[in-house]
C-alpha cells in the first residue's frame, strides 16, 4: 500500500516572514496615512503575507500557491466591486469592512500582481541557491 504524503506541516521560516509582514501591515495601518505606502505598498505586502502564511502550514509548490493567492486576492477585490459587505447586511460592521473591504480599485489588482511577482522571484532565488549549495 502506498503511503500518502502529508501536505500539512509547520515551517517556521515562512511563519515568521508572514508574522513580520503582518506587524508591518499593522504599523502601516496605524501610523501611515499617505497616498502611496498605505494603499499600494500595503496591497503589495498583503499578498506576500497571505502566500507565506499558507506556505507555513501547507506543503505546496510555488506556482500553485502563488496563483491561488493571486486569484484569492482578485476575488476579494471583485467582492469589493459588488459591495459584498453591504449586500450581506454587514455594511455597519467594522471587522467585515476591514477584512473584505468596501472600495474597488484597479490599482489594487496591479499591486497584488506585483506582490506575487516579488514572491515568485524570491522563491525562485531560494530554489536556485538551495540547488547550488
């Protein structure tokens, strides 16, 4: 009988990367109210955060996780376009507005894409450096 590989695990490095980005995101949200870092850098970082958080717990290769993260981000942005939070009756709930958001922007899709490109470059370099050592 063939042994099934366990796809769940805990990878400290990815977890701590996600945790560090989460702290940066919180600091941006609390202390920065400009028109570049908060909206754009924050959106670039959030997909990197999601990628590494999932990677910390699920054994999956770079491309499927990167594409899945990007599609998830696009889905959330699409829900914002349709004002999903209001549609489900949670327009007055602060947490729902923070998690799902309520403002669609084409620039956000670009920021998510840039974030995933950064992830793929980082992961590709890590794979290459692992092969060389």
